[in-house]
């Protein structure tokens, strides 16, 4: 058993390391400070920090106090950040000082000398008796996902569901204090719940990577190797980029022991290539929308001649499933979220209670094959691109906010390489080019939602009932 | 062709094939931002790095794959030229 005093809890790319003992001291100090600021059981604390030691300390401290953390993507446009903050009405916002509109006290979290953990704590002045979703359970966190009407929606996850998932991770993947875990997923993405908590509770080491670092797969290759990473939980897009552009076959990957992926389909050819390079690793396909975290999984047993994607597997312990006549997967079990914040009607549409379990209508179409579940597509228009969940309606809403655009139609289509491409057609008299349009869109949507193909000042075909004819658009769309 | 012009032409050909499609790459100025304007995303940037390495027989170090060196046709050409020396 490693000595807690020296065993590293968190390590970043700036050479900063903090041991488990030091981390616990930080949590105690920050806990005292946050209590002074009014944080108590179920207080809502928005975390507006880039991935950093400060962010992990903030998240762990908020939970230590039984409060709810709401991680918000700092790289999102201001407009979107404000919509999220208006929706969740946090009592406290912890940020890095770049958000002047949320003025607050600068605080240095007491920590080992070499580290300077600096945050700004903004205390809300709004009415504490704001409207609440009627939540039956103690919440751990609220994660915002793309909303089809243009406003992101907050998925409320209970403490019980969070711990059910975390314990499932630790047990299923035998995570212990020797594990070197790469934190690839941003903290507003539910994969991070495994990263943060499995490492903290097992006393393993979590290596923090920011988005611009993750995007540089040459850098990631060097770091994953240098740090002898043994556990990685990420998206097929990241792993494919590592294979295609990271020149990973030049190195020895015998440290890598567990590779988990989720968020989108991992096509078999690149997956097999990765398995050939990381020969000591076990590979797992994890499935589940934000509303259920991981609800089914499948350990990959390599089939050399397999061409079609591997299954999403079988439900995690304690979970049940049903498939509707239309093929939609319904999941019930301990990991399932409570509902959407401030959205009673939508919550009632998608969530229900049965057999003493919370259930969710996933919107994913599945079929059963040889005792496993296989993913077949969506019943609605939601897009998954590079693991990100994107409602085309959110892109359309953003386009309509731009001057001279009178109508917009957004849809997706996969090219021959199975890459999802997002198309946006705009009607009106927009005076500039698509580069400018993308720039204008970035005032409202994050860059991962930008369309790939844009057609300006074109008329949108309509069906006989006067609705956008998406079927025609998709059939005629040319992709690259 | 001078070396720099050859490199620029190669970059423009890549952009025409991967990004610009119906908009000709002649519309793009040498100094127009590529990454910061979101014209190319991180994956296309990585494809470009692979392309430049193969075409000019050079190797990028991990820290060199960044906006500084890749954000415009002229920056890319200048960077590749230093690698060729």
C-alpha cells in the first residue's frame, strides 16, 4: 500500500503534483471557506473553471459538504454560459477570475508551497426561494446537455446514482491505488465522474489534460506514455485520432491496462488497430446517455474478421431494460437520473418509476443479437459527433439569432468513412461568407457544435404540410 | 519555384481538398487565420501535419503542433522551411 503522504492524487501538465494527504488538507481548508460563504447541504455551486487542480478541489469540496456541483464549460460562448446560469440559479459560482459579471472574492486555497490554487467565489444575491424542480433525492451534480429548443437542459443526478455508478466502475474495472488514470473528458461530461471519483476513492493518481492538450494527439501520445497511464476512459473520436495522427505505434504501451470508450460508435477497424498497438489492455464499450450515465457495457473479445461495430452489451448490475415495439431502449436502475431541472413536462415524458426503479426512455434504437444489445440509431434527430451530444435544433436556434437569416435547417449525415457531418442550410440574405457565419454562430454555440457544411441564402424545401423536408435535404446532401 | 512558394502551394492544395470545397483556395489570403477562425478544426490540423511530414520529409515535435505554427498559410510555410534547413 503506497504511503499516502507521497502518493500523488493529482498531476497536471504544468508540473504540479499534489499527494492524497495534501489534497485532503486542501479539501478541509476549502470546506471551511465555502461554509463561511454559505455552502451547506444541497446548495447549488456552479463550477466555471477549466480542468485544473482547483477544479477537482472545488468539485470534491462541494460534494464533501453535501452540496450540488454544476460544472460549466468555460469554452462555451458567454451567451450559453449565461443561459445555463439563469436556468440553474446557483447560490455560488466558483470561477478563475475571467468572469467579471460574476464578481466575487479572490481566494487562495491553502495548499503545499509549490502550488497556487486560486479561485474567485461569487455569491449570488438572487432570491433563495427560487423555483425548484421537485427532486425527491439528494443531488450530487447537474450536467447540462444540448437542448432541441435552443436552451441547454440540466440533468439532475442524485448522490445515490452517482455513487452507484462510481462503485460499479471501481469494482468492474478493479481500480486500485496503483492506477494511473488519464483525465481526458471535460468535467461537464459524465465520463469525468468516473475519472474524478474512482481515482479519489481508490487513492489512485489522476492526470489532468485540458482540451487544447487533448486535441494535440502527438502531445497526448508522449504524455500517456511518459506518465505510464494504465486507465483511460474517452471517446472513440479521441482514440481514433491517437491512432490516425498520434504515431502511437512507435512506442511501447505495456503500461496501458484498461481502455474504456463511450459516447459514440467505435468502428471496428480503428478499434482493432488500437487493440493491436495496446496489447496488454482490456477494452470495454460503455453505453449510456447522460441521463443514465453508464447503463450497459461490453468487454471486447476481439473477433479478427468482425466488420460491424461491437455490441453495447448487457445492463450493469441492478439495471433492467425493455425494448419498445418501435425498438427504443428503456433503462431502469440505480444509475438513472432524477430528471431535468425546471422542466416538469419534459421530465415526465422521458422519466418514469416502475418496479421500484427510476427509468429513462433513451431514444436509442437497439436490437438483441446473441444475447447482447446492439445499437442501431436514434428515434429523434439528436446527433452524436465526436462523442458530443448535439441537438440540431440548438444550431438552428443559434442561426436564427443572426441578422438577415430568416430560416434554418440543420441535419446530419454520415460519409463513407462513417464520419458524421453536420449540414446547415440558411434562408435569407446573409451578407458574409461561411467563415463569418461560423464566427457569428460561436456567439451562441460551442465550437464542437459548428456545422461542417454550410449553404447560405438557399431556400429550404418544405413538405406538403409546410414543415422542413429533412428527408429531401438528407437525401440530396453531398458530403466531403 | 522558390521553396516557400512550393510549400504554400502544397498547403493550399491540401486546404482545397479538405476544407474549401466549392470556395477556391485562391480566395484565402496567405495571412488569413485558419485555426483561430475555425476554418480548420483540430482533426484537420492533425491531417495537415501528417501531410506536411510526408510531403516534405520532416517531423513535427509534439509541442510544435500548435496554433503559432499552423494558423495561416504563411506561418505554416515559414515553419516548414525552418524544418527543411
